[in-house]
């Protein structure tokens, strides 16, 4: 019988195991994590997270979160690198506990990011609301061609599909489903009925139309000081939505916020400043 440790590494002592797996099984888990940090280039973002000010999580709690992130990465397909998930988690844990608001994830694929966020959301004592069709990317005619680095881009109907049963199964196994609420359906059908204050929004929706819908319905709910992240900053059509001054003024009744990472990284983000929250009322 074999046993799997919390990093997804088999600890079976069978002689049939390859030498590499035998070595992994005998190396302390902490050393394996440090090895992977250097190998993947995540060392800077992880160290920044571990030593950051986080009112909702002490150092050992953050260390346990990091271990869980790597366990999930090696067991569930994820459309992000570790640093891109650490950023919203770090931002969430930096907010004071008395600040009201839920965390929203739009677009969850197989539930890898959902499981990661749920671990941190549990630590912060909040709720994670997950929006997805659970049928993959909807039918669209968006003319995606290349990303900002020149790579080819195509998004077809049904791509990146994770069925609700598969996603919830992954979250049960590797995250915490007790803090999650899953909202099934297309964004333009489900988000207009959502009205809770939001402290962190994490979008991984690929399409410009989906990005526009998420911004239209989630940005007004973002509390002052809250942050909206998008995992689609490598897509020119999505960047065009974020950079559209007229869209922000017409649809959101506010000025375009400063967008960090614009045109240089896949993860982009913008913070709702305290003075911005009052512009829509003018």
C-alpha cells in the first residue's frame, strides 16, 4: 500500500519506485517546498507573502497556506503560476478583519484556484463566491489572435471546462468547501442578482465580453480599498476593455482607475480608492 503526503508525493517504500521518487519520499516536505520555490522562480513572491503584514494570519498560518498551494498545484490543473495566486491571497489577508466583504472568483476551470483561495478565505473568516458556467467558455466571435508576447490565442466554445461536480470534488479534497458558494450560469445571467460587498475579485474569464460583464457588476460592489485582479492581462482585447475610459465613465459612472501590470504581466489589478466610491453618486 502507498501513502501520499500533503504535497501529493508518494511515500511508498516499494522497490519498484524510480530512484527519483524514492529520494522524494525521504526528503522532508519543507525541503521539497524550498526546492520548488527556487526551481519555479516563486521564491520572491512567497517570501514577500510569508513576511508581509497580515492581520488575519500569523506566520505559521501563512506557511501552512503556502504548503497547501503547492499541494493543490501538483494535483489539480491550474491556469496560473503560484505568484499570480499569492497576490490576491496576500491582499485579502492584509485587509482588517472588521472590513466587511466577500471574495469573488469569476471563472474557476477545474477548481485549482478555488481550492487555493478557499484555504486563505477560511483563514480570514470570509466567504468565497464562485461564478462559472461550469460548461467552459461560451460561444463567441471575439477575434483573439496573439497575446502581448506574440503567442497564438484562441478561445473556442467549451474550452477550459470544469464541470461543477469536478470542481467541488477538487475543492473538497484539497480546499475548504464550507466557505464556498458556487453560482452556476453565464455571468450576464447570474451577476445582476448578486449584491454583496466585495473585498477581493479575481477574474480569469478570457473573453473581453466576459471581462466587461464582470467589471460592470462587480466593480460597483467593491468596497473602498478593495482590489480587482484579472488573470487575463496578457490578452489585448481584455486590456482594451480595462483601458477604455468611455466604458468606465458610461457603464460604471467613475473614472478609470490606475491599472497595475498593464501590458507587462498576465496578472493585472486595480484598487478602488476611497474617493472613487463616491464618484458614481455625483
